[in-house]
C-alpha cells in the first residue's frame, strides 16, 4: 500500500505562483516515478509532469514547459511541483500518482484544487 497526500493548492491571481507537494508513504520503494496530473471541470485527466525519483529525470506536457518545475526530496519522500506564471487554463484539481501514464497508475492521491482567478 502506498499513500499519496497532495497539498499546496489554493487560489492565486493570473501570473501568480504556487508550489504543490506530494508526500508519499507506505511501500514506496516499488515505484520509480511520480507523476503530477490535473483534471479541469468537464475535461479528462491529463498528465502534467513526471519525475524519476532514482535519477531525477523529468518530463513535462508542452503547455507547462518553462513555467512548471518538478523536483523531489527523497529524504522526505516528497515530490514538488513549482508552478509559475499561472493562467486560468491551469485551473484544475491536481493529483499525484505512482506513474507517468494514467493507465499504469496503481495509486492516486486525493488531489488539491488550484484556482486561478482575478
């Protein structure tokens, strides 16, 4: 069993920043990657970013490249998503999960809401 708990969501104005955290516990050694996903109302869940927690390799969806940065602190079993230059299009519930592809995920967090509004 793996537990993932997201935090750091909230309301921010366009152009603002937030840092999301994903704290993992349980049998985390079975998983090499942690992914961040988001789901906006009426839309499908999409992958945003992913990190290999062994070697730090990262990937991003095109729409967030240059604005979002994923990182990890293995000592704290935590993965972060720094989000800058936020726009209303980024507004969604953000989830972390134990893979980079939705079809392969074994465990999901419960999500944290990001609202971008003036």
